[in-house]
C-alpha cells in the first residue's frame, strides 16, 4: 500500500535523472570492418585512435564532407588512448559510481562519428558495428527507465553543440519534456579561434590528453571535416568578444574583426562549401531559446593561457592569448546562453591537484566531477537552485556567476625556434615539454605519427607549430616566485633562437632573446627563468634577472659557450663551434680536414663581408633527428650528424 501524503505538502520529485554523455571532437573511437587474414571472416580495424598514418588516411572525407569510406562506424568514447593517456576514463568510472550507488538509474556514453556535421549526428542514425543507433531514440528509451522520466545531458566541448541541436530538435518535435538538465563543460558555443590554427595549419590537433597528431596528416583530415568548421568563431562571437580573430604582423593587411571577413579568408584557404554549412548551422542554434523547464549549467574554465586570435608573421604565425579560457575555449564562448555559469579557476584547481587541468582533461578533475554530482543529485527544481549554487561555491576553485574578465594575469612564455626540443622543470622536478611516447602499451605506434607532450607543471601549457623544425611555446605560471629550469636539446644542424616573454592578455610586457645560436644533435643548453612573487605589483624585468644561457656544443657535458640575453652572436664564433663538433666526432682525418677547410673558407668570406647570413640560415630538415650525447654515439650516429653539417655548409657554397 502506498504511503499517504501529508495534507498540504507538495510532492517531492524523484531523484535523479539518468545521464546521457556526449563527448568532444576526436574523442570517440572509429572503426572500419575488414576481412580477416584468411579472407573468410571479419575483423574490426580501429582507425581512431590511430597507430599509423594509413589509419588516419582511411578517415579522409570528400569535399562535401561525406566519408570516402562509407563503412566507417563509431564506437564508445575514449577511456584511455592506447591504454596510456586518460581521456574520459576517470570520468566514466565516476559516472559508473553514481549508477552503482543507485543515485541514477543508468548513464550512457554516446560515441558518434565526430567527422560529420552536428545536425547529421542528431538527425541521422549513428552507424555501429552491426546496427545503427538514433540519439533521439536513445533519449526516449533512457527517459522511460529514468527515475524522473527525464534525461540529463552532460556534454563536453563539441558534444555541447550536439546537445544544443538535440534539444532544439526535441523541442520542435514536442519532446522537450524528456530533458531534465543540460550540463555544458567547456563547450565552444560560439566557436574558438584555436580552431582557425587547427583547420588552416593542422597545428595542435590532438587526441585529448597529450598525443598531438602529425601536422600534415591532421591538416588533410580537417580540410573536408564539417565539424571542424562549426568550431570556428561564429557570427555572434564577434558581438561578444573584442579584438581580431586573425591579424597580420606586417600591417599590410587589415585585421579580421567580422564574420564576413573571417569567412572570406578561411574560404579562400580551405573548403568554402563547408564554411557556408557551418554558418547555416550557427544561424540555427546560436539564437535558439532553450525551454524554461530545462535547467542549464555551464562549467566554464578560466585561468589558462588560451588563444583569442591568430597573428600571421613572415615566419609563420603566433597566437594572441588571454587567461580567460581553459586553453582551448575562451570563457565568453563557453558561457554564452548556457545557463548558470559555474566558473572553474583552472590555475587554482591545477595547483590543488598537482597537475595541469585544461580543456582536454577537465572532466578528470575532482572539482568538475564534484560539481557535476551536485547538479545531478540536488534535483531540477527552481526551489533547489540556491541549494545547488551554495554547494558548488563550497568546492575549492569553483565560483557561481560571471567571471571577472578584468582579472588578467601574467604568464611567462619560453619559446624555441627550430631545430630543437624545449623542456622546462619546476622546483619539484615536474616536467613540461615533449616526452618520449610511453612504452607500456601493447600497440605498435608508427614513428612520427604523434608528438607526445607532458604538462606536469601545474598551470603550464605547450603549443607546437610545425612538424620537422617546430616552434615550441611553453607557458608557465608567473605568480609562484620560483625558478624554472630550462633545458634545450638539439635535433638538427643550423641555428636556434630562445626567447623569454612576460605576457598578459596577449600583450608582451617584457622579453629577452638569445638569438642565432649554433645547434647540432649534440647541443644541449640550460638556463633558468624566475617567476615573480604573487605579492609583487610591479614585475621584475626579465632581462635583468635572466642568467646566461649555457651551451654545450659537443655533447660532453661541459659548457662551451655562455650567452647573455639580447646579444648578437659573432658569425665567426658560430662557425668555430661547428668546427669543435666536427673535431669531436669525425673518425676520418681526411673528412675532418676537408670540412674544416670549408669552414675556414666560410670564415674568410664572412670577414670580407661577402657572406652576411651564416647566422640565421638554419637547415630546413626533412626529418627530425633525435638528440644525442657524445659518449653514446654509434658510427652511424656520427655519420648522420656529419651529413647534416655537410648539408648545412653546402647552403653557402
């Protein structure tokens, strides 16, 4: 017999709604059915996450955005990429815990083909291994089993655009009552300028969590990928965010500050049809008015250096930045028309968790998981909103309400410019920079497919432009008062430049440059850079506090050169450093004499003013060479380095 309700007491809604999770771009596994080795059965070849370039090429698309291979199908969201890099693994365990405790009846991770347009994900069925699945049908079925008769959507990144189009479609079908709440986590509702670099340059295209796909392959995949275009800054973006999305350092072209100008520029360099389709998509979802009965919460990250514009220079491009973002999406885009803003101070959260929390791994953060749990379990009623906000505000690093956009802080940005690897360590030995691909996996990953980066210094970030001779930028918190150790390792022959900048809101406040320095795969350089103390109102000048850069040219562990900031290296010193390297590794006296004579000849030409650009003429390598140490050199290693030096010298002959 049902227990009678007390007179005059309102019925309490059942808690809590089942959850449908919608992952971000490149965060669902994709497969292709193939014949087995005997040709009589079927095997499923996982194309994403890829372990070779051919996997990615099988995902290429036609110019209209359709898959070249129509048999590709979608699996689950990534837990751990290659079993190594946590993407959604810890978050999915967290959701399993809510279901196992009986807090929710169930939850479902909805993987989808992230190459396709947002509307196609919602309006057509997702192809699975042996069947198809409709996201709308999934909502209906889950709602029927839910404790509340409703479903809460948790959406990360690109998944938020899918969620918004899904709710719009359900509303048009008279089915909006199936949705309880929408929890948006780091969603680029109005797009992100970071997508410009990804689409046009193929830069920083990664499997979430540190594996950066080879630039040339990523660019070819993205050119005809409809979803890449919907992540570009949309028309409304330009009414909410000031400053150009694309600028030109030379000043010869007008900065791009309107949707029309941006569309024209991108269309001229990429797929014009998909650009138009993306604009049509945003014209439909950006002004969409959410049903009042659906509670919405926007978990918005800030405190990390985030791209707010692309600046093209004569040597490539750089990014203008702000800390009002999560490293990929700036806060105004993530909070736009998304409900109650729950601001996540990622700088503070990173310090508390002892690792960098950013756009890629934001769902692994305990602060984010606690926020999601409070929203799900407190219930979706107007009378509960204040209770939810109070519980959210009690979580360290979390505040409820708009972000203070005037609270720009400074960052230290250290950078190197080909052909070297850059590494930074904090006072506790935490590393940020390129790292070897972990070996504790059963999978054979093709050389050169990925660059693996670590961001173990809390609050740090890594940006790499280019494949073979990359420009690397590492951003570091500038309020810790600690000294960071900087190590630079050679990977080619020629010259490199090392820079230190103090940046706030994309503006360079101070800088020091160590330019046109000699490099071979034996070269190792080291120095330190010191952050200002949090209580300093006026930053200490970088040049006045920057120690010398100690350069070991020949890999014997002893510094051969000590270079001060903002000094110009004598070309003769440059060439003599190359001579010392040759003397160290050349096994053949004849080879040594020949190369030394060639350098002596170059020195004479430089002294006579006939060659003025020896310094600054780095060899454009066709491949990256591993950094080596003298004691560990094999005969083949020595010959490889001598061949590179030979090619470098040949530029001037």
